[in-house]
C-alpha cells in the first residue's frame, strides 16, 4: 500500500476530533494503547478494536470484547470488512472515518467535518439568539423609558451596536449550519464596507494597506450577513496574494448597465458595483478559468477549502447579481460584484413612545427561556398591553383553560421541550379561538414559514427581535379581524 492511498482513521466527532491515525498494516484503538491509536473518550475500552490489512489489500475491523461495542455505519459488529467512507462509532460519542489519503477523500472529509461543525453551530446560534434578543429588547426598553444623560445614552447606543453585530454573526452561524434562503432586507452598502474593513484590518498581513472609496447612499436588497461574507472572502484572498505587502482597495459606486457593458447573466438596469482589488501575484489564464470551481484552490493542503469564490458566486447570483474576476500574473486581481440597486431606506428610529404608538389588547407569551419571556413581557406592557407568560406546556394549558378566550395574540417560541410548534398551535386554536398566533423563531426559511402558515400562524417573528419588530408584528395581529 503506497503513501498515496494509505488507509487512515480520522476522528470526526468526539474529544479527539480532527486526529488522524495511520492504519498501516494494522492498529489497535483504545484508551490504553500507544499514542497512535489512543482515544481519550471515557466510553472507549482499554483495547477496544483492531483494524488490520488483509492479504488481498483490504482492511478488516474487529471488536476486542469492548464493553460498549463497535459500530460500523450504525450496525454493531464483531468483525467486518471496511471500505473507504465507512464510519466507525466507539465509546460515548466518538465517530471515526475510515478513508484513504488522496485528494478526493480529503475533500469528502472536509465536507463531513463542515457538516458536523454546522450542527454544532446551529445549536449555539439558537441559544445565542435568545441572549442577543434580551440585550436588544432591554436596550430598547431603557431608551424609551426616559431621557437618559448623554453618557448613558452613548453607552446604550454602543451596547445596541454590539448586539446587532452579534446578531449578524449569529445569522452567519445559521447560514453555515444549514443551507437557507437569504433574508432579504435593505442593506446599507457604506455600513457593510465599514464593517468588512474593520474585520479585514485584524486579519490582513501587516504590510498590506487597506483603502476604501465608497459613494454615499448606496443600498441593495439582500442578506447583510451573506454579502459581508462575500466581501470578506475576496478581501482575505487578496491579502494572501500579497505576502510581501501591497494595497487592498475596496470601492463601491452606482452604475447603469446597458447592452454594451453588461456582464453575462445581468439584465440592463441600475446596479451597485463593489470592487475588491489587490496588486498581488495575480493569476494565469488556467487558474482564472478554474477560480469559481468548488474545491479548486492554489493554496497548500490544509490552508484552504477551495470554496470561497464558488460560495461567493452562489450568494451573489441568489441576490440577482453577478460576480466578475479579472487578473494578470504580476499585476494583481480585481473582483467586481454587481448587485441590483434600490433607493436607500430611512434608518430605523430608536424605539420611543413617540415612534411606537400605544396598543390595546391581551397577549400571551410562551417561551422556555426566562430572558425571552421577561424581555417580551416588559416591552409589551410598555406598549400598553396586558400580558401573561408561560414557560412550558403545563403552564400554557393552565393559562389557556382559565383565560384562553381573552387573548388577542399568542406568541409561541419554537423550542419548547417535549412538544412541537404544530402541537402547541393546535392547543392554542382550541382554547383561544379568537387569538392570532405568532411564532418567535431563528428559523425563517421559506419552507418553514409556509408550513407554519398552513397551521394557522399569522407570521414568524425572527429572532433576535427588538422593540420595533415586536411592536410591528403585534400591531398587525391586533388589527386583523377576530374570528
């Protein structure tokens, strides 16, 4: 067996995630073996399993009488042949991939690791969204309560800015965790470039100077987290193309595209053109032709996934735009992103009693997270509403039995343990027949929203929401005719 196709075990999940174990002619895996086969999972036996190479070149896995067993692709085995791509589960939660050391297998492994990380990211993002929601909601509440001294108002503004940036990062985590449709809303391009510049300055090589030139009043309709990632990917690539230093320029301006100047894939109209340009090493014609292909990379193994530009192209096209790449060896590279322009929207005002008029009605909030319940109750009462809360299905049943017909709006969190949103909605419909139902959720994928609407949900209140978004959804619900 040559080094080119030597068998490997790679720990995908568990305390040793990322560890690679060369199989060679054979290896024993356990908690009391040599460093090569050592697995730290407490559920792994001292000598748990053996993998050996057979005379025909294939590999065999054997359980060595372990207390928790050895599982190949979900089936418990005593002994079984192995094929590249098989997953072996041992101990309390360790999963190993049996693979071979070639480029295709490296790409498959990288994708599987991304999937595992994505599942973790989704769970973290949900919990983090609840924390950001509490911060934003309470900042809005304090802003509306009374005129604060200038230093306090400044602190509240900075807290709000930090929380909104955290919310954007959370949306990026959710984008990473699952393929989702973009959440389209007006995006302020000057603010987007400012944020990208601040992040890039922390990661660019010391000798690279970042310059920005952005026309005022530029807006597009899009997902700000996804578009930010496009700029960051291009900027990071540009920095890596200038190991000896140089200039990275980010420009943004309006442009009118006609038949003579129109890049392939665009229709005539008004666009915002974002350019990320460097004076680095550049690309030859062959590299340029392959740059948007998934997994294509000129970087050494382990230093890039080859997905940056292909992902950026997918995002831009999902936004109705196009991305163009120009480069010459020794003269640098320019990435041009074209996005349909819209008129700039008015910035959202602070949530004050002057901008959010009083409401009248009775609302029930159902959420397992106390921070979310308390924030919602405080804001809704500030709007002038009567509010009840429930933390679980038992409390919900009690409140609905006693006061179900009094509620005008019920806001349901989508993560109550032991039940589903659909089951909760059925109970609400039965005991609070006049109430409009809103679902408070981090998941706003169109398929999910449509499924909830089929169950009678009026709208999804996307987490992390603040006072203005909460007020707007509740206002709509209160102004719908009662059944």
